[in-house]
C-alpha cells in the first residue's frame, strides 16, 4: 500500500509528539502499566517517567473538579438528546463531526475535554499550555489537529481508568485489551452500569459547560447502539459509509500510525490485517442489529462520496430528516469551512490484486449493499485501466 508519508517524514512530524496517555489519572496509568507488566520499550521510558508525575497532577486536579463542580454537574438536566455519529474507522466520521460542530447550536467534545475529562471544567482555559505537544495535522492523514478540535469520546474511558479496547494502542505487541468492551454484550450488569455512568457523566459535563446539543463521534459506538439507547432513549444517529476498497488500506494505515505515535512499545503489527478484516464484518453486523431499535426518524445514513460531492445538499437532507432545524443559519459557516479547506487532499493508496480479492471476499456483502462494486466497475471501464484507492 502506498501512503503519502515516508517513514522518515512520519518520524520528523509525529514521533516527537507526546502520546495521549498524558491525560490519565494516576490509578488509570498505574493499572495500565501493571496489567502489561511494565513492558515499555527503552525509547519510551522518558514518557513513562513524565506521565507518572503528570497523572498524579491529573488526579489532584480531578479531586478539585469534583469538589467545585461535582454537584452542579450532577444536577444538570440534559435537555437536548445527544447525536451519535457512527460508522467504521476512516469513513469520514471526523469530517462529519467537524461539519456539524460548526453549527453554534451543537458542540462536540474537544480534544482537551476527551483527554482531560477528570478536570477540564477546572483547567480548560489553560489548554493552550499543552498545545505545543500536539502536531498540527493528524498522523494518519492531513486533517487539522489541535486540542480544540472535536475529538472521539472513546478516549474518556482510557483516561479515567475504565476498560476500553483503545488501551491496546499503549502496548500493541501485547494481547488485545478489553475486547468485551467493544460491543458490551458480555459485561456483567455492574460493569455495564459503570460504563453507562461514565458516558452519561461526560455528556453532562460537556452540556453543563456549553448548554448545546452534544455530538459524539466514535466508530466503537457502532457496536453499542442498544446500550446508547438505554442511556439516551431519544438520541439521534448518523451513519456514514465509505468505499470499502478505500477503508481497508486506510484503516491499516490508521492503526499503524496510532500505534507508532501512542504506543509505549515498538509495534510489530502482527495480525493487523486480519484484525481489520474481521472487525469490519463484526461492526456492520452489530450496526445492522442496532439500527432496527432506532425510530427511522432518528437515524440517517449517507455516503462519504456523496457528502464530498455535495456537502450542502447532503447536510440539508440530514438536517431535514432528523428535524434539526436552523439550516439556513448554519449554511454560511458551512460555506466558509468548505472554502477554507478547498485545497485539502486525501491520502492515496494502491491495492494489489490479492488485497482486492480479499476485500471482495470478506466484505462483499457491504460492498454490494451500498453499490460500491458497481461504482468501481463503472470507474474502471471509464478509465480503461485499474484504479487506485483514494
């Protein structure tokens, strides 16, 4: 697969960046190290020492946030049900999150809020102090990155010491961690209630801060629609899908980049391709089960390619279907964002014949359901040659 970054460029731009574990509480950090037998590569020990100090500070600040804000947050009524953006990794969930966050009636939790959930109410005004540790662009693509951009809320569980499959990123050469917490089906009632409390409390905190409809984005939530509905019965859902022939190499690249940046080991990537292939099938199985539980008026589905081709039209239909209202007031902000990012270029990947055959075999049902096989065949005929995934 051909990626836009060489290994040397990746190193220059991202290997200096601090991994996300700097936001952990002390108990979360200690459990992470102990569970993985302190298997930190020697080249990352400076981070391990620094984080041990920072996590003590995080826990101390978290105690003060609880004292100063705990009661007020607990008494906050979430008057506007949240909106969940679901879909596989690399399908455009981040783009959609940023576009919807432009509406001043919406808010997505920021990177700082997701990485410092235990004390952001107390310290967010000082987030600029940590901004130098964050690259200006994401490691896996060219999208802008900062502590103020909307971020994926799955990291909240990691920072607070709650089980999450994303903890595997810290020790990618160890066995996968907390896989039961992907679809939540095998949890005990006590474990499930703890997970729900973490989600509800975080949404309360964000809503308390800004009193706007909270928009949450995490591919992992695609597995959890039933539980999300139990927590927020009136929640709305947006599913975005993208060409699987692009999603496969892009997801492999994503996990490779995240493991390099956030891993406390030098990753070997053993079994990575098979993990991507199998997780994709499981995600769409669970998403199909979950969407049947949602009132159709609160579930909207779109294709990434259609969003890119006609963002105003697609978002206008989304607003109408979900009854969000206010699209005309939102439109100028949307147009300004699109004008500012008109030169954005997506990554380019090349699939081998063998890789295409594997994707056809393993993901064929989804490919056919959303018409991607026909689209690819039409493109190939019009170009008169094989194509690259872009």
